[in-house]
C-alpha cells in the first residue's frame, strides 16, 4: 500500500519516459531518401540545417558516445543526444545557451524528424559500404532495450 502510493507519487512527479524507437516506414521509404541519406555524416547533416545549429551539432555528435559520423546511432541515442544539443542550441527562454531562433528551430525540426525517422526505420541498411566509423554495438544495445513503435501499420 505504502509502496504503491510512493510509486504513484513518483510516477506523477517524474513521468517514466521509456525510450521508444518510433518510425513510419512509409515516410522513411519516400522516394529519394535512400540516396539522400546514403553514407550521411556529420558535415552533411550540418549542411542540411540552419547554421545556428552547426557548432552544437559538432559538439553533440562528438559527445553522446556514438561514433562521430554515425547518424543512425545519434538518432537512436536520442535520450543522451537530445539534452546535449538542446542545452547548446536552444535560446535562454527555453533553458539553453544557444542562439537559434524559433524560426530556425521551426526549419530544423521537420528536417531532423525526417532524418531520424529514416534511421530509426532502417538502422544500418543505408550505411552498407560507407567509409565512416560506425557504432552498431551501441545502437543495437539501445534498440534491444526499448520498445519499437511502427506508426504506419
Ligand atoms: C527515434 O528513436 C528514438 C529512440 O530510439 C526516439 O527517442 C526518437 O524520438 C525517434 N525519432 C523519431 C524522429 O521518431
Ligand atoms: C506515416 O507517413 C505517411 C506518409 O507521410 C503519412 O501519410 C501517415 O499519416 C503517417 N502515419 C502516422 C501514423 O503518422
């Protein structure tokens, strides 16, 4: 009784956010994506995004435990990655130390969503034969530790 009350209170204060690998296959397989994202590395991701995110992207990609140019890993590693880049890139009004405006973030969000939806859905399939160092062990470990949610079935 006491224990369940404590648990309920704890859950209310700190919502349990289980990592969930979410993806929409229809979106991931949209024409052009396999080519667009083939062998994509950090520099190529930075080139897709507003410039206010560049330094934070370099920083987060070097700091989350994934191989630097392994975008599949950075996407799956959202729980570690996201606080790093948000703290760096978000303006003070959102608790960050960065210089991105709402307009910048509005541009970045759908780009990152599409990129990470693609990698959440395909993992390393589109990295076959690519030159960069990858961290499939870490990615696989994270994938097995969480639920995977396919949106379009
Ligand atoms: C990709 O999966 C991670 C968990 O592995 C999740 O946190 C993230 O929100 C997903 N990204 C998208 C765009 O669905
Ligand atoms: C999945 O993606 C397709 C294509 O963009 C979209 O029409 C559909 O609404 C998405 N499904 C969900 C559940 O978000």
